[in-house]
C-alpha cells in the first residue's frame, strides 16, 4: 500500500480520487476503483490523482505547503521522495491551482517543487503562485503573487523568471510538418514483359528533427482576467492566513471578494441574491 503524501483539509462539492496501486518502477501500475470524497479530512496517498467537477474545489495540505485546487481540474502526483513521502512534482492535466510553498520546508536547493502542465514546468523553492491550463487553447497561464517562479516551455526549453505581480503565457509548441524527399528507382518487376523498365518516383520521410513554431515567452503584469480566476480558485482559502499575505491582498484585493465566477456557481443559486 502506498504511503500518505498529504491530506484534503477541506472540500466543497465532491473530489474524485484516482487511486493507483504501487508497482515496479518503470512499469504501468493498475488503477484501483475510484473514490469520491465528500467530507474532509481525507488522507492522500503518494500515487493519487484528483479530479474536481464544475462547482467543486479542495484545499490540500502537503509537506511543503498548501494547495487550493479549483473546479474542473485534474491533478496527478507525478514524483515524490522516499522515505519522507514528500511530493516534488505535480502534473496538472487541466484546470486551475494556487500553491503556497514554504521555503523553510523546501530547503533542498537541488529539488525545487514543480507543477507541470502539457506545455510548461513551473519550479519554485518558496512562493505563492498560480497555474492554469486550458486544454482547448493548449495554453498555460502562470502568475506569481509572492517570490519568483522559473517557468520553462516544454520542447523549446525557453525559460523565464516570473516575479511577484507578473504572469506569463506558455503555448503548447507546434511542429512544422516533416519534410519529404523524392527518390527514383527502377521498376524491378520480375514478371516477363516486353515493356521497358519504368522509372518511378517515390517519397520517403527525412529523419530530421521537426522545426518548432514558438513565440518568445513574454513576462507582463497580471491581467485582470487572470486575477478573476485566481480569486475564484482561492475562494475556498479566503479565510486562511497562508493565502492572505499582504502582498497577495495588494494584488488580488480583499479576500471577502474572492468568489467563484458566475459560470462555476450551480444554476439553482446564481440568481439567489436577486430573490430577496
């Protein structure tokens, strides 16, 4: 049985746990039956994956800090150290997450805490930061509230440092089509024929590294549209002093205004304030 690597401290709605059996290294591990978590606390195992629905979210405690997982998100524990059961890398397939990592609990300079998406890797030793990935646009948006984050684009290995108050957008890289080359060969049909041998043209792939289409990464001030998403992702932790540092409040505004966006609130409750 896998060891515990953290716990869900609070849940709104339901969180679905994808539980994996520990197995041999470099071999696929079978998935156990999924678990639906409606109440906290709930212990997370080191190989667990988490998935939230349209109006669900979770506050998660790990050894290095605290995470706030937004709605419509899927997160997998990709790497952890033993024997301390200390999460080192999270893989976010889609969705939104805010993480506050304590530098005092992440002392090893050679092992930064990382959040991966299909297009980027964000690495930190101690900071308050936000990551979202949209699978439709294949775009990662990363924003930093305190400290700094090193963001790398997968494939190109472009890297930028995103300091507090700034963001960067990272596209999933595209490749130019593989080039083809033409070659001539003689028709070697062995069947008896009076016709002369014909020269035919065929194509075969050139085994060259495909060209990458990618714009340079640009660091800029956090846009208001991104701030709205960070506030929404932080709604479950707005009363947690870990997430309400002076610098974070200066960027996002008062915590009482950290609310889910309209499209994340169940339809039955969207117009409730207008009833009374």
